[in-house]
C-alpha cells in the first residue's frame, strides 16, 4: 500500500485545506519553520488510527460513525483539546488516496482507493465518520477487507532516533507540565534575582523572530484547571498555546530554558 495523496483541514494550525499530491515511495516534507510539517505527519497518523476504528465497526447501509470519549482518543495518542484548529468549532476532514498492489488486495494492478473521514466535537466526545470510501475506477469493494492496512501503519522514531514498531501510542509532551509550572514560578517570583531571569528567557526567545515573527511568549496559569501554560502572543494580541505550535518551536524553547535554569 502506498499513500499517494493526502489532504487535511481543521487539524491544529490548518485552517485552510492543505494538500500533498504525487507522493512517491519515499517522501521528504520540507518548508519554513512553524508552517506545520510535523502536524501533517500527525494528521496522517490520526487518519490511520481512526480509519481502523471506523472500518472495524462498519456496517453496510448505516451512518458508520463512532463517538470517542476524550480518554479513548487520548489512548490513540491525541488530546481532543489540541487536535482541532485553535479558536474554531468547524469539523476536521482527513482525506487520503491509497494505491494497492495485486498481491495485497487481489484486485487489479494499481488499485486506487479514496477515503475521507470527518471529526467533530460533540460535547465531551469526538464524533468520527467515514464521509466517503470509494475506488477510483468504481469497483465495488468490501470495506472490512481493508482493516489490516490500518493496523499500526506507523513506526515511531523516539528521541534516541531508533525506530520502534512495538511502542504504545502516547500523547507526547515536548514541553511537560512540570516545566510550564517552573516557567510560571520564575515569571511570578517576587525576587528580582529570579524574575529577571524570566525577562532574560523571553528576550532570548525574541531573538528568533525570523522563526516566530514579532511578538513574545507569556506564561499563564489557569486556576480552574490548576495548570500552567506557555503561549505566544503576537503583536495583534492573539494568544496561541505552545502545544498548537509546531514541534520545532517547542524544541526551540527547551534549550533556551536550560540555558537560563543554571542561573536560578
């Protein structure tokens, strides 16, 4: 099986549809910092994770939608509060074209399949639905025969850069809550010798305005959730949580923090 086309809209920073076409056997996704390269891969991973769940419960003639709780989605490796475009309530759509070889499906050479999935918030659940499941040439297909192709199609690469095909999916936090709380404590400290280090931290990050654009990072605390967060506030005064930003930006903030930390 080969993924030759993928489109996504409504996932994290993708407010408009993003389309990758003419994908070969080996692909390299490249582009400027913080445009969403890692988010494209996460969207692909979400597509295959949900595709397997939807096809397993598929019944001909029915609406073929499932509802996942926040906990069930998190067991698949995603947080409901982070996967939808920030500030929007519109549904998310994930669409892929898959090409199969004859020995994989017993169908004609180069058999192509288009699959589209929609996700939408429904109170404390996520409603997932197969919008379309069609062969490009119009051949009738049994959807359940394709379940095997959605069985762990991703191999995760950890920080040690070793491929681990048996690792369980988990929600990954490049910037953990312990670090977010520490940053908030530094910023809110009454001691000048401490909060001056926060000012140094922020001013150092601002030197990367070619990556981040004009603006500054702000540490905040949600007393209702009892959690700290780290947001980027551009000049137009719109705050974007760090978990919505690209992984490259998250990694950028880490070495800056560890440079400041020995001074505390």
